[in-house]
């Protein structure tokens, strides 16, 4: 195996003329007199000259405002910075204007599912449906500032309803239909929606999932509702439940597609933290901040080009879904998928990409690693020649994941491993088509993102692991939390540890060249004898073993100041037992590849790793359960991909407490 950091891809010689990033550099030189020879020069300029950078994004992408702004940035304090004060615009207008660009070839939306036949919408059809949905929402009394909530899958109707909501200046929030009743109610009750759009169900692979009872229960728990729109998706010919409006009735009448001119910081949608403990944080994002951030992110870091086709596997409960509509603003079509990505096997998404001629393919790091472990070679199954970009997020992609993409998918794609969060609905670190791709590395800090690594005293680190912080404001930082009038919850979430600096909660190492490595959540730190270890370091070693399907690691501190206990939980591959032989093998490999400090005190076999619906491992809730916290206090089961995955930890905790009774 090649050494870590091996260069797997280099920018082509014509990158300056064939990519939006290259065209932007040339425009920046000609129109602004700013000459940047390298990506590093460009990043440094973007964070040293925030106002000039974000104004250049506004001008380069031809953002249109009904009223102009007084200045780009009013104060740099965090929280409290105000962007483009005085400007009025509408996010949906820019999305639909982009969908009408001449570069768009064929449909604007290509939707595939395991519930119904393919659905494609041209730009004109998308505009017409958004206009009809807008008129229907107006008939239901929806206006500026009202909340519209969705319990819908990743299908065209959801996209249409969102854009119609945004066009009115109303506020959107969505929960995936995989969410349980409590998870949905805990989220939506906080924002008091006026209208709920709900599905009757969906198919997940070969399994039909009926959601009518859940939709009715959610409706009963939201006293603010004035109307419920029922979408017959599982049974398309089924009648609308009593007291609801059918989706077809909502779209029954055409209407003018007009766009409310709202302030730059007018709420666009509310996203939610994972909600694994306590009530999910209702994070408010604005029209202007999301528009500018997503234009930059998609064009300069996701490699989205006019005329392309963008596919990213996501549900409507993950912030990645909120990035999808923004792709249309750049003149790229969007590919939607609703279903089980592993049914009938892991080739499903790759076949979808080939069929739709997707130019950009995105998924979680876990998906790529599962494909690798299964021995899948997509380039042997389908034509992958249309792919130009592969995106990975959700967790760090290890060296072998990078190499698998280039060996099994395509040897000439731009691969970007990214990391960000729901909190900013974007990425802090990622890739750039101007930079080479190195195995296991996140190539760069994103433009306009002043990312630094801090030590506990708030001093910047280079080449050493530290807290991921943002030391300058970003337009897509939250407007605040819903129903947090004094901003105290918002400040406590991000600004308490380093006043005036955003602390994100990840460990990051920034190299002298600007590349990055994320090594896990800093609030799930594994502290062995004073040495901090990132959980992703464990997973990159443990999950390479073909005997291991999945894993989770936690560290239980000793209240008396001892070394504590490092526990590794392993999901064995089919037919494999977690026995002394496997334990010894894993311990030896962790010691060899990482260090003796990484050798667990105990290795335990479990049936499944508990994860959120977006695939994040629940290290902190498991740690709390093992420390004696009741399961329902430690985590919200309704927010989990498999609510039963926590049961084994409850049993382990009971056994540990019984074996070691407290004095």
C-alpha cells in the first residue's frame, strides 16, 4: 500500500478555463485587480478581506436585490455581525432563475424512488408547479413569516413545496418520514407551524412503510396547525384523510409565480441539531446568507458546473437536502433519490448515477467504506465516465476510502472530502478543483471560512490537533435559535468557551500547507493519560478489518483521576464471532498503527452501532448510558436509525453496575 498522503489526482492543465473556480480567478483579476497565484493565496485574501470577498461573490454570481445594501458587513463581532444590511431579495427567485439557464440540458429535476416510477421535471414544469403550490399555500392563509412544515421524503413535491414556501417569505422546516412521532413533534412544536405537509408512507427497498398513523399523531400534537396537506405517495390513488387537503387540491389552480422581497437576514428555514439528547436546537438560517454560501460552496468546493447533474444521497432530515435546491441556482440539474441505498445491493446508487448521467456523486464516508468492504467495483458494473466530482461527508474518509474511489469508481474524478455542519448549513473544510487530492486529506479550508485550530488557551496551532474554531463571521452563521429572544441559547452553544469565537466541537489538525484532518468530536474526546485521541483514528484502523462491519469507541473517565476505561464495541461481519482471537488481532493492529494508548481495555461484540438518521455514531449518548444515565434521558430513540441499537448498552450498563456495586 502506498504511503499516506499519496497524490491520487491532480488538477487538469485546463482547470482555469473549464471550471467556475478558474473563471472566478480570472474575473477577480480583471474586475477587481486581485491576483491570486494559488488556492492558498485566494483563501488568505478571502478571510483577510471579508467584505471584498463576499461582495465579489455577490457580483460574480449576479445576485439580484430589490433594494440595495448599505454595506457588506456591519461589524465583525460574533454573534451579532450583520451582512448586506438593507438588501432585499428572495432565495427561491435565484434558484428558479438558475434553473432556466440555457446550459441546463434536459430536465431540471430527475427523481428516482423505490415507491413509484421515475419522475422528471423540466424547468418550465418546475416553475409551474411551484406557482401552483404557492397559490395553494396562499389559499390556506400562508404569508410572510408563517411556518410551513413537511413530513415528506426526498421527492419533487418536497422541493416544490419548499420553493413555494420560500417565494412567499414563509419559513420552512422538514423532518424525514423515518423520524418517529416524538422526534417530529419535539422539532416542529418549537416553531408552531401553520401548515403541515405529510406523506402516507414510502417504500424502503422491498418494505412498505405506512406513515398514516404517525402523520395523524403528529397532527394532533401540533395545536398551531390550521391545515394539513396530505400527499398520497405510498398509495397514489388513496383518498385524503378526513380534515386534510389533498396535494392535488393544493396544486389545482395556477397562480402567478411572484417572489416576496425580504431582508437579507429574513428566515428561510429552520434546521435542527440531531436531537440525540434533549430538545433539538432550532437553528434559523436566512435567505441571503444561504444563497451566498451555497453559491460559493457548490461552485468552488463541490465542483458544480452549469449544465451538470448533481446527486447527493440524503433524506429530508439532513442538512445536505437543503443544499440540493441551491444547485439549481448555478444552472445544474438536481437528482433526487428516495429509498434504500443498499437494496437490492450497494450498486443501487451507482446505477442511479449512471442512468441519470450524474456529473457529481455525493454520499457519506460510511457508504463508500461499505462499498469497499463489500468488494464493489462500480466502474465494472456501470459507465462512470460522466462523473466529474465525488463528494464525501458525515465522517472523515480514511486513506483506503480515497484509494477505493480512484481504483473502483474512476481514476480521473475530483474527490472532495468535506466537513461542516447543520449549524451553518455548509462546509468549513473541503476540496478545491485547483488543488491535488491526497489520500486521507481534506484539501483545504473553504473560502471565506477563517478556520483555525485552538489550544485550550485559545492560541492557534499549526500541525497539532486543536479545537476547530471560526474566528471571523460567515454569512450563513445562524440568525439565531427560534424562540431564543435574548440569544442566550445561541451564545451558549457556540461562543462560551472562546468569547467572540465560534467553537464547533470538532478536533482538527491544520497542516502548514493548509490541508486538514478532522479527528472526531471534541466533546466525545478519548482522554488516555492526558493524551487526547480522536475516535475517527480508531475507526480508520478497526473497520479496515474484514471481520468488522462497524464499530464504536468510548472512554469512561475515572472520577478519582485514574486512567479510566477505553471500550471498543464491534459489530462483526456475518459469520464472524467476537472472540479472543479477534480481540487480540484488533488490539495488536491498533497498537501497531496508532499507539499503545489506543489499545482498548475491553472489546465487546454488539449487534448494531447506534446512529442518527444521518449516520452519525452516538458516542456521547452511549457514554452516558454506560455511566448510569437512563436510556430515554441519554438519547431520543425517535431520532435514531435503529431505536433498538441502544438496548445492548442498557444491558451492559446493568451488568457492569451489578458486577461493581457502588459503595
